[in-house]
C-alpha cells in the first residue's frame, strides 16, 4: 500500500456557504490526517485560501484574475456549461475548474495546455443516490477518459460545507479506486496536483484559445 | 451438514469506525444506512460477496465495529465513505482502523475514549447569539439564532455549527464543567 496523502482544496466555512468556523475545519482536518484549503474568497493567514470566480467573458475574467492572483493562494473558476468551461480553462492563472459536468475535447486540450486542473467533487457523490449518482459517475468516467488522452490533471476535492463532509485520505483513495482510477492517478488527484497548485509560481496573464 | 473447515472459511476484516453527527444515531438506523448505500452502490451481486455485518455499536460514544470479507475491504471502505444521510440526519462514518482480529482491533483503535459532553449555556460568537450544546476535545457545537445560517443547517440536515473553544466569547468553560 503506497503512502496516501490528501490535500483538499475546496472546503467552505461559515464565512461563505458552510456551517463551521475556519479554525474548526482546520482542526477537524488535522484529526482526519489531511490538509485543507478554504475557498471563502477571504485570505486566511493560517491556511491556504482560494477564491471561486465567475465571469461572463474573457475580459471580465482577466480583470478578476489579475485582482485575485496576488491575494489568494489559488484560483477556482465555476464552470458548468460548454461556454463557461472553455472560458475557465482559457487562462493559465486559473488553477482549478469546478462544477464542470462532462467536458468536451476542446476544453480538455486547453486544460492540458494551460495546466488547469479539472475538479471531481466527493460532495456530488456523497449527496446523490441511484439515478443521479449514476449520472455523476458517468461524468467522472468521461473526464477521466479525456484526462488520460489529453493529459490534463484531475483534482479531487470534498467540496465540504460542513465538518461531516470532510473525508480522510484512505476513504477518498478507495472511492477513487472504485470509480476506476488507477493507483497513480488517484494519488496524483489527491496529493500531487493540489501540491503543485500550491507551489506553482504564476506566469503573467496569457490568453490562449 | 457439517461445518466448513477453518481453512476453507472466508477470511474477514474487522473495521473500527466512529460515527459523526449532530443527532443520536441508533444501531438500526446506522445498519440501514450502510447496507442501503452498499446495495445501491455495489448492486446485488457484489453486495452479496461483501459479507457485511455490524458487530457492535455504542450509541453513546458513537463508536462501532463491523466486519466484511477481506476480498471486499476496498469496496466496504468506499461504501462507508459515501454514507451521508439516514432519516434526514446528516452523518459521516470515519474509519479508525482495520484489523484481521477483533482483539487487535480493540487494542489498537478503540482504547481511546471520545467523550462528548452535553452542556447548555448561552454565549457569543462574533457578536452572534449562540447556545453551546456539545463539547469534546477542543470542539464546540452550538445552536445559532441567525436565520440565514439556521436555514443553511436545516438544508444540510444538521443542527449545530462547529466552532472551537477559543472562538467563543463571554464564556468561562470551567463554570460549565468543560
């Protein structure tokens, strides 16, 4: 069994849409043996802090990114449909594209080129059953297949809004394995990708696509 | 029909776990949540190979032991990770450890006590009125009167916000036996 580590870069505290204080989330994560980042759009000194951006066009996104990149440790973009997903992977400064649904090949290519990681959220799996869970697993299958072909990174997050939605490393690893991830892919999605995002030194804004 | 010889019997793995929830979770509810999730996730064929059994569960400490086939350990852990709700009560199951024997499991993982103290006193959290209801380790669970956050809790099938002791204002913990 390899050493399993987990950095969960998408959690929310009571300061945004969650129900626990940031300090409580950090302490709970310590007990579970994981590290977390909090995406409240607030800069915390004691923990990695991220911001979720939304934008209608590239101009707006560039403006928001240039403001956010000096302040936050990492930047997430809220995707959803084809247009939003493509916009989200068009800037190298975006670290993670979230709520993507099934991405297309164009988005996959651009994500690989601009090193934007595509998110898989455990929260989606945890709170769905039968039909809706099947749909989410199909989306994950699609994104995993494209990741293998085009080489973009996948990142797994808990998407936790409460202490009860955090998961430890072993449990997350087993869920990913069950979803069809190979061991190295799971370890990369849980630790290598988030670690490289936190270490990444950003280049200047560069629009591609 | 005679018993299956020991060498041919299926090997088991014992899993120690802790249930975390704002509600008291009964043994039947927990068993139903785990089995329902396993059946839905694995399907009848694989669930039949799981050989799952909830051996014991302490409703006060919210600690328990379950067993499964050693071949299906990965699937069992994945199932436990995805349990989130029973009877509109949010819960999560944290795996404390896995062992091949009950004796080793109890020695390694269940010796620690995780006491949850039920208390009741009013305090302030960032100028909001709260009522502290539970305390364990350095953690505080509290009811909050602010409507937006109460609604958020309700939507998530929860009751309490989670804080740590140092964040509470206007409270001397020793007065309340914490």
